[in-house]
């Protein structure tokens, strides 16, 4: 096996370093963690083609985290069990029926042009202006030897594992080995190494980690508008893009945990040119509008939760207060209403950004009618979820009618909703309540 020269994503390996673990299939090389062989079978891609091996090699070398003793992860990740996240703007197709689809060629071209245009303006860590190592597999990987950031190009492509491919009698042979240290000395930087796709916290200087969450409206509004995160370069509007260019916000991450994979999460949010420009100077305005919508969702969620819990205890408020004092009873009540809250949250998530863009793009003095559309749509769905869920609340049959009547009175007569969102209730209805 020839290992003294660099190959694609494969660093030269000195003779003193042994790679003694054979890899027989591409899925055995990939970064996914499959813990139960009886559930998700391991090493099944026995007929993998060359491109399967390439995809597995690239994802491993650029996205892997800590995998046990002497199996270290990438530098563009905040900690051993974190994930590498991508947040970027993507050119969007204008073909009817494909308006959510990214234009992959235009996406790649945009990223390359953006990185070339901004590389001289970036002052990140101690990367050299010229002459830095861009392809980290070009130099030998000696044991306990690490690359320093001052040796690297600002847009370096890294590797994190010792892998070598070779051919014997026309058959592909792949071996892997371990290392005593990470390839790049950047553990102390917590993933904040200038990744052009990664948001970095302004508070603690760590790159964003998705953990077990999704890219829902809460996560995205926090990343994009709150001002708590430094937005990555590639989610900022480019100087060479026309204002009216249809774009999408793309967010992706392979969520990881300790010895487990929590799923590949991906979210595409279509935006217009005005919104993409607003991600810079008008983030505070977008945050204010997004916070208002988030508060509405929370208010509706609290009301539906309280009403359904009241039904579950037979409509007796005193019983509800007593049960809330016990952890076990409180958890049981939360379990009863979990599906209803989840349905409402998913619906809110599906309309959140569409309405947010409409409100933002409306003149300030005409926004109230646009806000009202969001309120009425969300309220209509909240009522439907409440009525669907009410009959499924466990309750002794003797108290069923009382429980449902009092739950409806709690839900439709909510003083919080009537005070804060009176447009949802007619004058006669308000007077009667």
C-alpha cells in the first residue's frame, strides 16, 4: 500500500504509523453511528460504487466528531459530541412547482464567489494572508503532530482521520487508523475557527450546536435576528447579487449526541431580496416582529394547555392545582396535552416565516391588518386542535359534561387572549363573557 504520498482526503502516513483496521463497505466508513446491529444493519453496502466511497470519505473527514479513544473530530465543531451546522443563503429556482428547490450550480458558484470576494476582508485568528495550507492532507501526518491555525489558509479544507485507499488486483482496499491528537490544534477555540457556514455566539465565542433540536422558528429567529450570534459570511447578501434575486435560507446539521446520531436536520425558508438585505441592517426590526409572533403562539399554547388539563381533572380547578404540586402528576398532565401542543407548534412553524415576511414588507402604518391575518389563521387552527383533543382527555364519565363545559369556558373565555387580541372576539361576545 502506497501511503507516503498525499491522495484525495488522505494524508501521507509515515512508516512508523500503522493503519491496521480494514474497512469493507462505504457505510462502515461514513460518520453515522449505528448502535443496534439488529435494528439498523451495519456494513451492508457491499456493492458500493466509487462515488459511494467518495461521499463517505468527504462526510467523514469534514463532519465527524469524537468517536471514542484516539478517534478525534474536526476543528469546526464545538466539542466532542457537537455537530457542524450550515446556515447559508441559496439561489432559489423560479420554475413553477420547484420554487422551494435550490439551484445547486448557482449555489456552488455563489459560495465560491463570496469566499473569494471576502477572504481579504476577514481578520480571523492568525491565518496568514497568503501561503497558508488549504488542503490539509498535502502534508505528512506524524504521530502527535498537529497543524496550527497560523499555518492554514483561512478557507482550509480539513481532515480528521487517518484513511488510505489502495487497489489490489482491481479490488479497492481501505484501511483506517487512529491518532493520539486532533489533526488541527483548535480544541480551545470551540469550533469558532472562521467556518463560513457556522454562526458563532457573541456571548461565549462558541460555534452553534443543534443538539437534539430542529431548525424550527424559535431556533432560526434566534440565530438570524436576535443579535446574539455573529452570522456566517455565506448567510449575508452578496454585493454581486441583484436585490430582487429569489433566495432561500438553508439550515442543515447532522445532530449528534454521545455515541448516537440524533438525525439529519434540514430547513429551507424561501425569502425575497428585500429580506436577505434586511438580515444585515434591519435584524432588530425583524427580531421585534418575530418576537410578537412567538408571543402569540405561546399565549395560544398556554390557553389550550390550561383548558385541556382542566378537562383531564374533571373540570375541578382545585384538583388541578393540587395535581400540579406533584412531579409525577404534573408529568402525567403534560403527557396528556403534549400532542395538542405539538400539533399547534408544527402548524405555527409552517406559517411563521411566510407571515413574518409579509408583515415586514408592509409599510409600518398598514401592518395591523397583516398581523390580523396571522392571528386569525393561528386562532382558527388552535380552536380546531382544542376541539379535536378535548374528547380524548381522560376523565370519569360522570364528570365528562362538566369537564368539557368548563374547559371550553376556560379556553374561549380566556381573559389574556381577550385583553391582548380583542380583534379575535366580537363586541357582543366580549360583553357576554
